[in-house]
C-alpha cells in the first residue's frame, strides 16, 4: 500500500514520537513509503491571498489568475500527495493540549473542498478519502484519559479531521505520561512501539 508518513519532530533524535515512527518505518517496505518532514517542508497557512484563491476556485468555481495560483500551489501539492496515499501516518507531539501549529497547518493544507471532502446537494458533508487508513502517532507529557480526557485536543482533533475526510480505518498510538513520573519513559515507549507493530502487521500482512 502506498504510504505517506508526515512528521513534526522538533526534538529530533530525542523525540519520543520519533521512536514510534521508527518502529513503523523499520518494518514497512520503504519502496512504498514517502516521508514528509514538516520542519523541512513547512505547510502554508491561509494568508489573505491564499484564502481568496481557495474560496474563488473551490467554492465559486472561478479560474484563478497567476498570482492566486501561486498562492495556493503548495497546498495543492500537499493535498495531491495526501490524496494519492492509501495509508497516512501523522507523527507529532502534543503541545499545550493540542496539535502543534505546523501539524494543524498541514491538516488545513490538505483538507480542501472538492479534493479530500465535498458538500453534496442539501448541504451534507462527504469525505472523499473512503477506503483509506490513518494512523496517529503522538507522545505527550501527561496522561489524558478518564477525568483528564477532555484536556486532549490533539488525538481527538486529528481523529476528527480524518473522519471528516472519510477515512475508513483510523487508529491512534500514544506514548502518554512521559513527564508524569509514574512510569519510566522507556517502558511507555516500548509498549507503544508494540502497538504500532501490531497495527502494521494487521494492515500490511
């Protein structure tokens, strides 16, 4: 299966999230995997000109002039790359209870009307990514379960974005509680890596 791995790993080799990504990449055929490092290929945000281009073309059906085509070109490239994948992996830490800015900007870049989702007659939303799989890999300092579940706006947001685009199988593996002091980080990571390997075995067998 054609797989797209999108990473935001600002801590580099020290990143706990990277250890989850490595567990995935170690056992997936590299010939079918494309990796985007958002630190090296930063997604655009909706500037005034970019938003004008998106609205005029994707909502109003208008032809864009050269300036507006250029303004939305990177979003178009990332969205096309995203749509071509059968499996999408998003690897990111949690920052301040949610997705970091670059990770959210990536979702904004690929969630384009008429490309990965659309509006049907009667105003009903429809995801255009049906039949595809998504895996969220995320490390967090705290544990956001039970009474603390409402504090998580990272995994919950990523799942919602994928659901909206119509993904048929959405999984999440977290290395949670890295700074909580209740368990050794190595134990948490090793447990999460096993979950990643199990998903790979299920999807790629």
